[in-house]
C-alpha cells in the first residue's frame, strides 16, 4: 500500500497538532473501540483518550488499560525533544497516574521516532505504567480495514476544504439560480431543527445558556450552605456538585460542537456523572420544612439539572439521525431549505 502524503495533511484546515490528535483518536476508536470502553473527554488530563479492554485483541489482553498522549511536534526528523518538552511529557505521565490510577499502558504518539537519547530518557522514566512510543508509521499501519476511509479524508481525494465545498455548492445550486434568493429567506422552525440535526453550534446556544444558569445555581447553593442543618449539608453539597458537573458537561459539548468534534460530543452525552443521588429528591421538601434558605436554590438547581438531562437527550436524538427528508407541497420553500449554505458533517 502506498505511503500517505503528509504534505496534504499539513495543509488541512485547522492546526496540524489538533488534526493529528483527531486522526489518532479516530484510528484507535475504529480499530479497537469495540474491544473495550473508549473514552475521550475535552481537556482530559495526562492523555487525550484512553481505552480499557474487556476483550482480547491485537492491542493487548483483556484488562489492560491504554492511554494515548498525542504530540505533533512540528520540527525536522531527528531533532531531540529538548528539556521543555521532556518536562511536559513527564508531567503528562504524572497526571495520568493521578487521574487514571488503573492505567496500565501509556503511549506517546508523535509524528517522528524519538532520537536515541530521547528514547533512553523515556525508558528510564519512573512510572508503574508500561511505556510505548508510536509514530506516523502506526498511523499508516492503521489506515486500513475499517479505517481505510481516513486515508482519503485526511490524505487523499476525499479531503474537503471550505473553498472546495463552496465550489461544489455553487455548482449544485446553479440549475435553480434564477429562483434562489437567499437575501429574502426567512428562517422557520423546520430549518432550525435541520441545522440542529446537522450539529451547527449556533443552533445549540441553549447548551451554553443552561450551563451559565447552572453555574449561578451552584454559586447560590454554596452561598446558602452555611445556613443548612448539618444532617442535610452532605445532600446539599451533592446537589451543588451535580449542578457544577452538569454545567461542565454542557460547556464541553458546546465547545466540541464548535470544533466539529463529534467524538467529544458523544462522550459528554453519555457521561451521567451529573445525575443527583436519590436522597436529593426529597431535599427541597426537607429544607422547606426547616425554613432553610437553600430550599429555593436547591429546587432551582434540581430543575435545571433535569433540563440539562433533557437537552443532552435531544442532542443524542439529533446527532443520531442518519437520514432526513424535507417534504412539502410545491411552492413551500423546499429549495431554499436544502440550498441555503454548504454544510459538511462527517460522523464517523
């Protein structure tokens, strides 16, 4: 199989280091995701993504837990890392051990192989994890089978830039150019729903708005906690923690939509750590019975947490749709709905 063209990869829209991380994550998820629990969170400390195997595969035996740290390092082949980069790598190892204490294998994935001195340094790093080093060779090795599509979308004829997409759109609307007037277009609910299904971030601003409200709820609970009876203080603190967690997830989901990173969106959606414990259900009543000031802030927070759950479920439903048909009678604006602007959504 011919080698991939990394010059094409470097010219893709966006930063090469971010694209490299996204490609590496997609390759691991496509090849090994079915053999374990794959996780990729925004701003994950220590590693960009990790996989805990529950079945034996070519990567390793069941029970092993892999984490990947991806570093593009835009420097010529054969150049040493340097002390600053070594320090950051060592710090990432320490964070991985602290945040993911069960991690058994830690992979440093770079474009170029390490120099001999850097490899010796990596081998001598003190850690209980087994250390590995992957390079662009592992990228090319994994561009096969189920992941063959990535060879075209990142390195070949399937690469679509914004300019190419705009040209394709102009060609597509040319036959109806005489009756297509976007300057007089009026947006309606059908279009807004279509754009939510496409994952356009501006149509999911309610994620950020609800996250801001949950931050206010958390601050209000914390301010009122001083007046809560000791027997209810733990349950009240749980609600504040869940409110903060829900806000963080909504912000991460919205940020991932902004970047078009649907892997991160999926992880945010299926993270249910913000669900309050069962004892929180009766907490507002208990606080009101004691005339506690926190009764109002806890009630508001629980309501907004439930709204967060509903909003994430809606996001699941929208992003999970694979086929959408626009049906209407003649003259009802189907052309405008379908030809408003070029939109590219890649859901792998």
